[in-house]
C-alpha cells in the first residue's frame, strides 16, 4: 500500500516493536519493500545489527549462528525466497535451533507477476514440510498478536516459526512505466 505521507502503517511499526521488546539483536534480510519499515528501523537502532544477504538461505545460517553466539535474530524474506531456503532448513531440524522468520507474500492478492504465483502457492506447504510452524496474518489488526505469538513460540519454546504476511497487507504492486 502506498502511503503519500511517507508514514509506515501501524502494523509494520508493531512488528518492529515486538522484535525490539523481545531482545532481537540481529535482523537478516534481502531488501524487500514489504519489510522496508522494519529494515529501516533496525538500521537506525544501535542495538540491532542489520545483515544484508545476497540470498535468503544465507539468512538461515546467519540467524542460527546468532543463536549459537547468544543472540536472538530474525530473518525477513519474501515468499519467493522460501524456495531458496528449503535445503538449508534441514540445519534447523538437525540442530534444533529456534528460528523465526517473517515472510511477505507474493503470488496472491492482485499479483501482476506470473513468476510469483507458483512459489506463493507453495510457500506454506514448503515451510511445513521442513518442520516449520506457519502462522498467517491477513489483516492489520491481527499482525501484532500473531507476530508476538510466533516470536514467543520460537524464542521461549524453541520452535521453528514462520509468520506469513498476506500480500493484501502490503497492497497492490504495479509495474512502473518510465
């Protein structure tokens, strides 16, 4: 969703609040417009190290390494990146690392890019096949509670959790003509 005022929607701010309150010290990501507020906020926060990735599977290793080093870390990615991570997810199961990822969805609501459809449809099933619990937020009102519940399941109960952020939260994406 485009915001003329340049202000991020409250649901995006609430995500960062959950991460900050939970003691996250690293945020790993491949740049993504749907995560732009959390990425900017992490970069501006001197207590959080932002780690730019070249591919999403690197993020699985980064957040696992952070855990081994005594830090909480979160992986931000788009649904298309989940496909890049499937083999690396075996690290989480084998080593029983807690894992928390926030996934902005593509291939759903008003998608214009046919390449996003297949992985968008396969995202939840791919995560579940790899032993990751999937939660989903479809409305702005439920984002904070679902993100908080997933965060606690990961870092208090030691689970592996993905929260899918519906494409309808972010709004329509359009080709830009120049």
